[in-house]
């Protein structure tokens, strides 16, 4: 073997070793990003399922799901998340019982990884003890999420209502058709239960395929993509 061949082989070996080392660094960095993304997704999924705190009447834990300045807008409440928790506690003392079945969220992240949007299917099961009447409402939570000090929290929560129906735990009961007709059919059954429980529904809310749903999502996407200090 010539001296030139040995020299070339030696240099080629060093190049290959260097390339392999760079590949390992790149793979490690990619794995770190993937792990962070997976961890963030799991943390957000856990945040969504934390809504069980409301059903269990664990008010301090429910409050901890939100940022200090968080807002919420659903059928019976519009305002700060802190006031919402207080109002939920009052509802917990009424004859309305509720349960929320929460699915896995669909999530989009901002480029800096500090904000996210999630859309989560939720089934709201409500029942009025005094009416012996219930409702089942299929909805979606649209949440703006912020990550601070490694913790994801809800900064803004709104709902889109897909469809709803009455349930009859003790058999058929008479329903006021005029009151039902006062609300969009997508959440009329829920509004009926809330009204009789002392939590009237005012205003109109986003329903499946509505202009309000489109506007909500356009605004949420703009929030996700805009630059934040």
C-alpha cells in the first residue's frame, strides 16, 4: 500500500468519525426536542382531565388550572376564571349535578413553545334533582394555554356546542317547549336545566359550523402566532 493511500485512508477515517459524532449530537438534540414535545403534550392532556376537580368540588385545585388573569366564557358564565370557580362552588350547592367526560385534546404549539392552543371534546352531563330531568351536551373546549415556570395553565377557555338532548332519570316529564326554543338547539337542553337551577343562559354561543366558531378559531390562531413579550 502506498504512503499516499495510507494518508488518505487515515484522513477519511477521521472524517467519518467526525461525521458520526455530529450525527450522534444531532440525534441527541432531536430526541431532546421530541421528549420535550411529548412531555408538553402529556402535561396539557393532564390539564384538560383536571376538569374533574370541578365535578368533585375541589375548588382550590380547580383554581390552579388557570393563569391568574385567565378568562372563561361558557353558557352560564362570562368573566374571570377566579370568579368562575366561586360561581361553580355556588352551583355545587344547588340542586344541579354535573359531570364532564373529557377526551384527548388536539394541540398546536407556538414557535417558541411557550403557548399552545387545544381543542378538546367534552360531554357535559347535567341533572336537576327538583325537575327529575337531565341533559347530555356534546361540546368542545377551545383553550389558549400558557407555559410559565414549566407549568401549563389555561389562559382563556371557551366552548363550542355541537348538540344536546334531554335525559329522563325517573321517566317522562313535561317540558316547556317555549323555553327550549329560546336557545339554539345545540345547547337548549343544557340551558333549560341551568335556567331552572338559577343559572340562566344569556346571549348566544358558538355552535358547530357557525360563524361564531370560525371567528373564535381565527382569533385563537392569531393569538398563537403573534409575538409575545
